């Protein structure tokens, strides 16, 4: 069977009413990547694997009505995209952000299938969330929203059915309120959400897992490519949320020099290395601007978004050895990629989901910048989520050391697996294609084995 990716997108467009720009971008990348194994494998054709894998099992959409602090009823949209449960129960985060819509969640749920496959753990792919914006809301408003959200969501999830977790705008606080609501509504104390606090069934190292995993993955990638380690190297990081902060923390642990971070309002550059305690204090309640940092560290430079391009402080203009994109989708474009190249960057790794545009990835691949794609590099978060599920199911709690060791092993295995895939399929250093092939093959073969 010959894949015609454009034809498949056309077919998908007909069955979707929204403009699915992000979803189609994610689908296109996977379909282009897996051509070599699908074109030569008739069994995938007989079983119509491509059409099946790009079509979500179900998209659940619901209304979330909640009371604000002035006792006014507010309405938001809630979603859960249960994309595929071939390898295990649906698994993936919840995102609360004003930009959330079906397109964004479909792309994230689709990516999650292959990421979860790469972990080697028994988990399928899903994503959910709401256009609710936790920013500027009181604690009680967030709690009431989470409760209303769970009133609807609890019908569709369960520890062997679908296990949500955090993502942008959903951290330990939101997971706590969501878990409390589920427990109260069902009278069941079970591992239905991951990213819980330790006191009520959370796993050690889950908050750190994605960021630490990104760095473990990068270290292995450098080793397999006979490149020098990150020690003493200048690193750029975008974002200043969960993934960015723990990427910075692990980079400090191993003696690298993380010099930047960012948020939706601006970019911070501290050539002496980001002061992590100060950053954590500023970002604790997710309200403050990074501008506060330069009040304490006067040599650091803060550039608000409005001033980008007026000077040289746009994040990806800063010279570095390695760049970690840890904020959001499509945050790193063609021009950013050119700037990184011009300034001698040797490695780019994706901590966020799909942060690089296809044109940016093209530039990395054509110019020998070693590129670690999101599906592989940021899988540490969901891997430790699965460890949390295991601990909950067996009523146990593993030590930080134990979880960290398992996380390191998982990230090294993922890197080794996609490295071997580049060799087997003669892909050079194209780890994007390798991650897609390795992630896809496991799901596709299982789909065939399970029948329709
Ligand atoms: P957080 O909510 O903790 O932090 C998100 C960060 O990204 C904030 O600094 C935020 O800035 C910034 N950001 C978000 N949207 C935008 C935007 N449109 N433009 C500029 N900056 C933006 O989320 P996480 O750190 O958890 O998630 C970051 C990325 O990592 C996402 O792509 C997520 O899907 C991915 N990811 C997360 C995992 C996890 O375990 N949490 C696991 C794997 C991937 P501001 O505060 O100003 O909005
Ligand atoms: O994108 C992701 O992998 C996550 N947001 C984490 C998902 C999870 O279930 O821990």
C-alpha cells in the first residue's frame, strides 16, 4: 500500500468541522515518516491501519458550568479525546488554557499514542482539558471549576479505562481538586488520575519526571552520537512551568549552564546561569512576571514580548550549545532555527509537545543539528505517571531513588530504541522519523493482532 498523506488529510478534513491545523500537522509528520514500513507491508493495508490510527476512538465534549467568586455562573467547554487504547488504557494529560479546542487536544492525543508506545509501557493515548484559564482565578474558583469539570468527566474515566494527568495549567493543585471530586462522587479511592500529591497516592519524582527525563534523554543522545557531554555547556530553555523548571534543575545537577527561560509575557536571560530558587519563588503561584527576576539579579536581562525583534534578546537568538523548547506547540519557527544554526547551536531537544514547526525541523535535519523529538524526549512524564498507576494498583510507594532509576532506564531505552531504528532503516540522524516508526510499529502490529 502506498500512503498518500495528503489524501488522508483531505479525508479527515471532510469528517471534521473545525479547522484542524495542529492535528493535521501532527498527522502529516507521522504519515510521512512511516511510509517506508507501510508501503511494503500489505498486512497494514488489509487491516486499514492508517485510517484507523488517524481516527480517534471518541471525542467527548461537555459543558462546564461553575460559580465564580461573585456567585455568577460561568460556562466553559470541557473535552476528553480518547484516541486509541490498543496498547493499554487511555492515558494523557489535561490542559486548562484559553486556547484549548478540539484541534489542539486531537493533536496532543494523537502524539500521545506514539509517545506512550515508545515508553514500552502498557498505555494508550488520550488528552483532555478546557478553555478555562486558571490564571487570575482564586483558589476557590479553581476548585469549583475542577469539581464541575469532574461531574461530567468521571463517567468516562477509571483506573483501567482512562487515566488523566496534568499538562499546561494543570498541576498538583488542580489534580488534587479533581481527585477529591472523583472520590466524593464515586466513593472510590483508586488511581484514576496521576500527578497526585504524595499524601494521597502520588509518586515520588512525578513533578520532576518530564524535565529530568528530557535531560537524561539528551545525555544518552549525545553519548550515542559520540558528542561531548552537557557539562559546562550553555543551554537555552523556553518556558518556565513544570517542564522548563525541572529541565533547568537537572541541567544544574549535571554541571551544564542553563541561561534562559520564558513565559507568555517575555524572555529572561541570565548569562551566569538561571538562579533556580529565585525562579521557583517567582513562579510558585504562576502569577508573577519573569521581570521580577531582574530586580534581584540586576545583571540578568528581561525582554517583554512587545520588544522582540527590536533587539537581539529574542530567546532563540542567544548563542548556545543545546536548546530545550519547553513551553508550547509551534513556539520555535524557521527563523528561530536559522538563528540557532547561525549561532553555533549543536543540539535541539523538545520538552514541550510539537514546539518546533515542520520548517524548523527541516533546517535542523539538513544542517546536522542533532534533534531530539518530543515523542521520545518528553516521555519521562507519562512514564512516571504509569509508575504511579503501578504503585496505586499494588498499594505501594516507591522511593525517589527507585523511581529516578527507573526513569533514567526508560529514557535511555527510548533513546537506544530510536537510535537502533535509525540504523535499521538507514535514516542517518533523523530521530524524528525513527521515533515515529518505532512508536507506530508497535501500535500497528498490536492493532492487527487484536482484529477489528
Ligand atoms: P505549565 O503550565 O507548567 O507551563 C507552561 C509554560 O509555557 C509557562 O511558562 C507558560 O507561560 C508557557 N506558555 C504556555 N502557553 C504559551 C504560549 N501560548 N506562548 C508562550 N508561552 C506559553 O505547563 P508544562 O510545563 O506542564 O507544559 C509545557 C509543555 O510541555 C506543553 O507543551 C506540554 O504539553 C508539555 N508536556 C508536559 C508534560 C508534563 O508532565 N507536565 C509532559 C510532557 C509534555 P505563562 O505562564 O505565561 O502562560
Ligand atoms: O504530554 C504529556 O505526556 C503529559 N502531559 C503527561 C501525561 C501523563 O499522563 O502523565
